[in-house]
C-alpha cells in the first residue's frame, strides 16, 4: 500500500521549499548494448543509505517547481488517457484503488514473454502549439520484486525522435533525433546498493555506438517502495556540448550532465514526453511483472 503520509510530506517540500540546495553530481556513463547546505529530508520510513565517499558540495541548482505544471495526471480513473495525444498500448493498464483512504494509481502489467507494458505520448506541438527546448517531469514509481533489472528496461522520459532516430538501435547524429528516457539497470552496472539501478538512457550526437548511453544515477530504487522521480532536460545550443540532463530521486540530486550534444540544428526540439514502460533489452519478461505509476506532472521553466 502506498504511504500517503510520506507522499504528502514530499509533495509539500516540492511545492513549498523551492530553494533547497542539492548535490552537483556527474552521472557515470556506459554504452548500452540493447534497446528498446543541508541534505534534503529523508522520507518517513526510509533510512538514508551509506554511499561511502559519495559526498558532494552544494551549488545553486534547485529542483523544478511543479506547482503550476501545465500537465497533471492523477490516475484517478480511466480518463487519464485523455491527457495524452497518442495512446498506442494500454491493454494492460488498470487503475488501482487499494482502499478508500489511499490514493489510486496506475498499474501497468507486463505479461510473461512481452516487452511493452504501455506506450502513451504527450506531443507538445499538438497539445501546446510548439515544441520547447527545456522541460521538467515528475512522477511516482514503484517496482515489485518480480521486475528483474538484469536485462534492463525503460521508464517514461523526454524524447525528440521524429520517428527517425533515438530508439531501437537508430543512432542520433545531431540532425535526426534524440531521446533521454529513464533506464533500468542492474545494481552492479549502476554501482549502487539498492535493488534496481537507474539512468538516463540517452541517444545523443556523441553516443558511442548505435545504441544509447546510460548516464547512471547515484541512487537506485528499492523494491515495493514508492519513489519520487524528477527530471530536467534542456537541449543544447545547436552544435555545442552544453545540453543539460538533471535528475532527483526522493529529493536527492542524483545525476548532473551539462555537456550533452542532442542536436546540431534548431529544428530538433523536445517533441514529446514518452510515457513508455518497457521490460528488458533483447530478452522479454521471463515472468509476469508490473510497474506502478502515479501523479505525473509536466512543466516548463
């Protein structure tokens, strides 16, 4: 059952403490070989894990402000699909309401032998009239123990593929597309202590091969716990290595990249928020599993 007390505390912090100092962390990079002041308060019921020598100074980076988010999907009922411009795969999505005292959320099943859980798209040109060069996203996510991260996976994130490049082994070259979805990895690959490693799985103009690069986050997910995921993407000046990828996990700043070359032309922008849930790289789910998501918010500076 979702801890609504913890969620209320964190959401208040997001909306009411927007000058919280955070850690400037450079995510580690690894090329994948498969596709498709004071530290923030610890959530109640969670113990801060010892990350050894991962101590970082603070800077002026602040977490995004989602109080006036342009998109808010609460997953209270099946009308959540109306918030998206395209719905490709929703057959295994169900709204779960464990009890009258607990908030509802979206359960996305991935049956044995399948890769995809869901595909929905929020396309900016259609929804808002233009495509931004900078955007924020926030959602809650929970993974069960049945979700084995050893073969990887994908969670929702931003993209500008234009049905040309930036996914499925279609490499980015600066003029054809890009993507920066949230990636799933083994704890060993991500070098973290938690159950599931997390990254920005990124197709960019300087990628090492035909598949995306993993910019690993400094913390991971714990099975059967709700985690608050926040993302900030700012595209680079065309042709320059100054694009930004930032992430926060449970209010902790866990990834910082300020050198990404997504594009060489201004015609490439943030085309969409890709609400994708995908199991594995080459191998499908070996058993029935699921991903739980709640309270999606999208915004611009």
